[in-house]
C-alpha cells in the first residue's frame, strides 16, 4: 500500500516544458569547448548528464513529497457528503480530478488515503474525470455495480432499479453480481446498462426540511439559508456543528434521512467531535439496514471506532456488521483486514487468528496478507 500506482519512470517523463529545455541546451552549447580533444568533447555530455540526474532527483523528491495524504477538495477542505443543488455542482479535487454532479445527485465519500479513494453515487447522475496516472486507485459504488479506475472520464447514472455506466476517455472495470461473468471492461465510447427487478415499495422516512432558521445569538455569525447543511457543504464544519438546533446531534439524528445522516456524521467528525458521529452512522445501519449504504455506514463506523476513538472491541463489532449487511465486494478485503486489526487491538488473540484465516481463505495472496501475518505472528 505504498501509493505507487504507476511506475516512477512514467512520473518523470515530463521533465520540463520545451522553452525551458531549449534554454538549458543553449547555455550548454554556449559553454562547449571548440578544441577537438576527446576529453573536452566528453565534458558537455558529462555536464548534461549531471544536470539531468539532479533534475530527475529533484522531480522524484517533489513527487514523493506531494499528495501523500487523503484526497481533498482543491481548496484544502475534506471531501464530504454532497447533494447537488438545482443547478448541479462541481467538486474540484486536490489531485486535479473533477466530480460533476447533476441536479439532485448524491455523492458520499467512504474511504480516502494516499493510495485509494472510495465513494458512493447514492442517486442521480455523476461524471468523474479522474486524472490519469494519479497516485490513487478510485472505486465508485453505484448500487448495482462497482466501477474501478485509475485515470479516465466516465459517468454513472443511477436510479433505484437501473444503472448506466458510460466511458468517455480511458477505460474502467465494472464489477457486480448482475454483470455477465461478474466483470466487464469498458473503453472510450462504450457503455453498460444494468437493471434490477423493481423492489417492493418501502415506507419513506420523513423528509427533513431543506433548511431551518436558528434564532440569532448575540455576537454569533449569521447562519446561511440551508443552516448547518450549507455550512457543511462549504467545509465550515465547526460552524455547522455550532449552528445545530437546540439539543445538538441527538434530535437531528432521530429525524434525518440517509444522506443527511452521513453529512451529520461528517460535521461531528470534522469539527472535532468524533464521538458524536457514532449515533448518525449507527442509525443508518440499524433503521435503514436494507439500503445499500447501510454496510458502508458500518464500515465507516468501524474505522472511526478503531482509528479515532480507540475502541477496538466496538470497531470489531462494526466490521462484523458491515460483512453481515453485505459490504460491496470491492471493500470486503479492506473490512476483513481491519477486522483482524481490531481483534489484535482488543487483545482477542483467538478471534484475531480466526479472522486472519477467514481473510486468507477469501483473499489468498491478498494485498494485506503480509500485514496480517505480522499482526498475528506468534498468536
């Protein structure tokens, strides 16, 4: 999990622009000796080779030192749950990639690191322009299928019983139980449509109002129309947390739908109140257990409990629920690996070994095999 998704040589191909190279070459030529001595003829070549070596080292250091953390928005804010307004919205990412959401489309980030970015198109149409050769592998969950990509432009149009994936540039791999042979490679100009049998009608949860108005407090900044949701969309999570209605997280958690619950969890987590993010995620996985996003909420909760709150026993329980609820196949390996880590952190050696065996059975030669072997060594 080093983050090197493309050979380093591919990163060093664009050493500089043509004018810069021309100026370098002119300076080298100007200093070339006119004598015909073999030793002097070799001198410019040595200078050029040395300069190229130092340029390569400088570029390599620059590459290794940048973009090593989680993927962010271009302004430096974290990627959060987003519901596109009537005019649609554009998310510019820190690595130069773009996500275009059509009006009403819902996008949920799930996992972000220096080597992987996972998100969910929860509804509507989203177009992704992923920078080719970037350091991260992208996985986009679209309900009926998973789209895996490193660098391309594609769109995902999702309804409750239908999915259309279309590729404009590059290539993607579409995986899912409803895909012939469970996997299909699409290249530029190709598309794939996946249908599902209509689901039985479900009772819709109460729809939260689009905005609320809080009484102004003396000295407090004005809350924009849209309340905490709008502040969260702008990345102002501390202000969003402070602008929650009386009672804070608890009353909001009891009445919101899935998209807002994910957003509420982000507000709590990113404002420095990670323990308050637990309740919204738990409600998603318990009261909306039939929804495709329930296992994603359980996975997010497990990572929160393990990585931030330091409660490995509760993390293990959340990871088990993610597996039981049917986490998408593209995330199962991550969940099984984190389950081993949680058991080790909890000191439950027997469960850790059992979970490690389950990982190996399902993912022989998996990308976390060495780490799991290290974690359970001697147990």
